[in-house]
């Protein structure tokens, strides 16, 4: 497991750089299409500049935006000694700096971690999670989140989901520009217009597929890491409770969906198709097989 964790940390650091480059290039490509449609190369340079600025903003402020978007509020030890002490113990066991600790006032059991690195990490749990989990199960759930902190999943997630959101926004703007372009119809190549249209429509789906590729396997590793840090039986028990008591959160945030240990959105055919986490049943089964 130690080897897998080190490999995952190195891979996540590489992935962060790679994903930033891919997204900037992809947004620049979209900007190039818009520039061609409007006969204005300045649009391309504007897209490139805006994408670079957005990456910087996302890197330094995404954790605060995630906290704000989920309605979490920071606490000190005196406000919830049981929860706070569990995080303290996990941080000490994992040799990590103490993260900021948050609570979300919501009866739906859930938790998440965010931040750009272990020195700037935040962990949050809902009141519903704190109510239904015993101490061992709560330690397992928060151990899962601290594993995300230790292996830099939080940085990859923060970058990917923020950039994925802006790709969807730019795609929507592009479609509007495509149909309201000032250029004469005869100046537009049908093949070029078709390429532009397909690219703009597929942009949010490409962003979603990238999110899926990054998210699913890391959940299995975080489960296994928490099981090593706490207990496999405790992690299994916690996941079973999450499965039994699962309900959508009141303050839903699609962009922050993949940060949570369990899907916070209302279940639907579409949400299952594009789920950023493997099913809880599959995660439980993998842990049970690891015990054999």
C-alpha cells in the first residue's frame, strides 16, 4: 500500500500539470474556432489569457469556493470535540498538518476534503454523518478524506472540476456566437462550421469524461488507505451506513459533486451514467475481497 500511495502521489502531481495544459490547450482551440467564425484573431489571445488567469484563480481559491458552495462553516475543537479530535488523531497518524475542520448543516450523511496541498487542506462532514456514525466508523470515513489529502487527490480534483465547469460555460457561449456570428454565410465553410459545432457540443462531455477518469480509481485507493489506517471492518461498516442512509443533500453543487465520499445529488439515470464515484456496493465488495 505504501508503494501504491507513493505512486499515486507522484501520478497526481503529474496529472495536475498535464490536466492544466490540456484544458488551456482545449480552451485555446475553442477560442481559435470562435476567432475564425468572427474573423478576429484577438478572440484567440483573449481566450488564452483568460484561461491562464482562471487556472491561477482556480489553484488558489477553488477550496474556498468549494466550501462556500457547500455551505460548510469552520469549527474549533470546543464546538465539536469528538469530531475534531478524530481529525487530530488521523493527521498525527498520517504525519500530515492539521487541516481546517468544517461542518455542513445537513441531515444527509456525507463528507469531503479539498485544498491545493496538505498544508492548505480542509475537511468537512455533515451533521447527518456525525449523527449516524460511531467513533470507529467516523474515523474510517474521515480517514478516507485524509487519504485524499495525503495523496494529493484534493489538488487534482480541485483543478479538474473547476476547469471542467468553465469548459461547459465557454461551450455554451460558443454556440451562441456560432449562430449569431457577424460573418457572411458564404464566408463560412460548411465543414468548418460542422467541426466547430461538434467541438462546442462535445466540450462539456469531454470535460465530464476527464472527471470520471480521474475520480473513480482514487476512491478505491482512499478506501483501502483508510482501511489500513483504521480498520477494514470499520470502513466497510461506514460505507454500508452511507449506502443505507444515502439521500441527496439540500444545498447541491454539481461542480463539487466528486469531492464527496458519496454522491450528494439526487439519483437519476443521467447521474448514474456520469457518476464520478464507483457504486458504494462495488467499494464494499472490493474491501471484503481484500480481507480474504
